[in-house]
């Protein structure tokens, strides 16, 4: 089972964006955009559930995790920060990814 943590502000921002899409079949997909060395860069997008997807419930949201790179997503931390720059920060400290470099 994949573990993901998320702060309440990130959940709120994702919920607001999903509502704007006006499509009840869409969920937030957590994905790996790029892998190098022992860590990855992550992204979020909206998608429908596909066969093989794991649904991870966090902060009342269902997040989709595909079977590819699932090991790199386990332990992920998704935060929405207001400082020093407003936006999402997605890291995985358990995989040596503590932020951009």
C-alpha cells in the first residue's frame, strides 16, 4: 500500500481545481515526471482511473497512483506553501528527494 502525506492547504487547492473541471470522474494523479539517480521529480495532474491504478485516500481526496514508479511515490509529501514562494512542493524524503536542486 502506497503512503502519501499532504497538508490541508494542498488538499484544498486540489479540491478547488477539481471543482473547476466540473467532471466527477476526474481524480488527482500523482506521477513521476523524471527519475535520475536514486530520486525523482514529481507532478500532479487530473485523470480518470485506469486499470492497475492504486487509489490512495489522503485528506479526503482520492489520489491515483499508477503501477509504474510506485516505489518512488511511496512516502511522498505534498505540500502547498505560501512562503517563500506560493505553490506546491512535492518531495519524498524517504527516497533522498528533499526538494529541487
